[in-house]
């Protein structure tokens, strides 16, 4: 993330746009990591923990909501 911030400061983008870009990248990274965890959880042998799956689905939904809000604000 520091590399992205340094790159954006070099090309002289206003601070608000830089912050939105960095937040969007963080939200995207969180969503990808949660999707990976969810896929690993589904591939686990045996009975899948319903409680954990519901928590992961909730986090995925919240991550998608945050990304959609950031996408609307960035455009």
C-alpha cells in the first residue's frame, strides 16, 4: 500500500482521490482474501461449520457493499 501511495503522490493526484483509491484497493484486497478463506472453508473435509460460513457470507456481503459505495464515490 505504501508503494501505491508513493506512486499516487508522485503523479500529483489530489489527496481526496488518493484516499479513495487506497480505500478501494484495501476493500478489494479484503474481499479477495475473504473469498479465498470461504473457498478453503468449503473445501475442508467433514461437516462445514454453519456458523463460520454465515459469518463469512456476512463479511463478503459487507465487503461488496463497501466496494460499491467506494465505486460510486470515485466516479
